[in-house]
C-alpha cells in the first residue's frame, strides 16, 4: 500500500514535488511546509475555500467567546445525555 500511495503522489503532484525528499516515510508535514515540499497548492480554512471557489459567506453557529459558557456547557450535556440514553436503551423493538 505504501508503494502504491507513493506512486500516486508522484503521479498526481509530478514536477511540483521538491526533489531529494522521501515522501514515503509516513511523516506528516504541517500546511506551510507541505506547500514548500509541493504536496499541496495552498493552505486555507474551509471558510476561505468556500468564499474563494463558490463566492459564499460562511457562518459559524458553534460556541463563541461571546456566548454564555453555562448555556454552551448545558447544551453539550443535554446532547451527551440524549445520546447516552439512546445508546443504553438498546435496539428499537418493532
């Protein structure tokens, strides 16, 4: 599998790959270094990608520094409790 993966990387990235680097070590490179090595074309967030490629604004509906920690924690606890109850109840009888 490792050999197949390495061949695929070389076939897909071709001349973009920096020479003299063993890409088959299993090492993981952070984004900026991966760009220098030719493994990726760029580094961006999902929001950046969506805005650039689809011209859409994204919205983050998750917890934020402005939200109440109590409310956020309570919501997390409620969801975890519901999942736990479903898991413990076993398969539904039909």
